[in-house]
C-alpha cells in the first residue's frame, strides 16, 4: 500500500530558522507539500522557489484564533512549530501569548486533526524556574505541547548562527560604527552556538524517520561542537571582520538600566529580560539526547561565520 504523501505545515516558516527548514525539507522530500501558515502569505510567497512548482504553499493563519489554526493543520501529516520572539511588545506579541498559548493551540489542533508527528522548537535553558520570562514561557510552551500531543518531539537549540542571524550580525554592525562593544555581565555567560542548517537537518532527520516512534516524546538539546563565553564570541566576531575594539563591562545593574532605556526602540539592542537570561549559561545540560543521537555532526562556528561576516570586514 502506497504511503500517504507528506503534507508538512510549518508555523513560523518565514523567520530566520524557518526559511532554512523550508528549503531543507523541500529538497529532501520533493513529493511533500509544505504549507507555511502565516499572517502574511505575501511574505511567505518569497519561499516558493525553495521547492518545485506548487510544492511550497503559503496559507493565511492567525495563531491566536483556534479555528484558523485548525484550518491550517487540516490534512497534515506533520506539523512544525517554530514561532518565537526575542522581545515582547505586549498583548498578542507577548512571550506567553506566542511561546505558550499559541503553541498549546497549535498542538491541540494537530492532535484533533490526527497529525502523524508534531515537532516543536523551544530553546536551551527553558525552565519554569528560569530568571527570564522568555525561558519561563518556553518551558510553559513545552509543557502545554506535551499535554496536548504527548508524542511531540521538542528541539532545544542554543544560540543559532547563520547568514541572517541576530547575534553575530548585530555585533558586527555595531563594531563597524562604534569604538567600543559592551560586555554584558562581564562577558562570562557561556553559549554553545549551533548552525541554523544543522537544526534544519535535525528536523529533517526526525520528520523523515521510518520509525517515528523512536523520537516520540523526546527532547533534543542542539548545541554546536564547542562552548564559548560571550567575550570569546565578540573576539571571534572582531577577528572575522578584521577589527579591533575596546570592551566596556556592563554589570547587571547598568545593563538593566540600558535595557529599560532601550525598550522604546522598535528593535531594542538589549532588554531587561535578556539581561536576566544572561545570568544563566546557554549550553546543553547533557540530560537529553542531541545531534549524536540523530546521527549528525554539528558544524563548527569557524567554518561558517567568516563567510557571512565578510561584508563587515575592514579592508584597509
């Protein structure tokens, strides 16, 4: 009996991570239909060339509306939730509304629709006891997803890097115009940067598995091959762009004050909640499976970073 054609519905598919996942899935399963559930189908239309004719299909969806979500997942074999924000704007754009309640709504709709597999991208450090609201909301989302869809697969990446990332591009731009760079919390916080393409490969591996039950209900922590401090990441950024800059330590009280002041910016460079999150290292705990358990080897930061930071490189 022929296997049912995969219909993969992705929430958050127009974001940095989503674009890489759409391309990877389209290339690995050319018969699959990939739906991008979004409030802006016109924006998602830019992803159509990632697949064959008619393979990538943007559909209108409001993740705050249960009926809209139900229509989006109807007939799907797989549902992937990538929705996430780095700072809040209140109301429907709060951490709780998107990381928790929207995730819960999508997982319930997927369960009701008889979806074969649900994949949910969270974050390393997600915990109800975390200092930041971001990490607390991610933990609440994981719990809600597992309650609604017990076999859901959770993927927790560390700091994600790649051509359109928010971290390395931000500091490379800053170094181009500023003589100093801030060392929030003294630059001691540790990260395990993971390449965006490796997260896409991990999702493809889980979604394409001939034995999905071996992944059911598991949480995968996705960290790169090496751990770095915040300061080391800034050093690497400066080396990749051929620049030298002084570091200015920003202890917690001063960083918090900067976060309050920056809240008025459309895209704040630092928030109070991010200061709270920097009190905790962002590395794999070792208590959950990771890339090795998926048969994958993560890509080194040094193999990718210079390729896309070259546009910021000082040439004289």
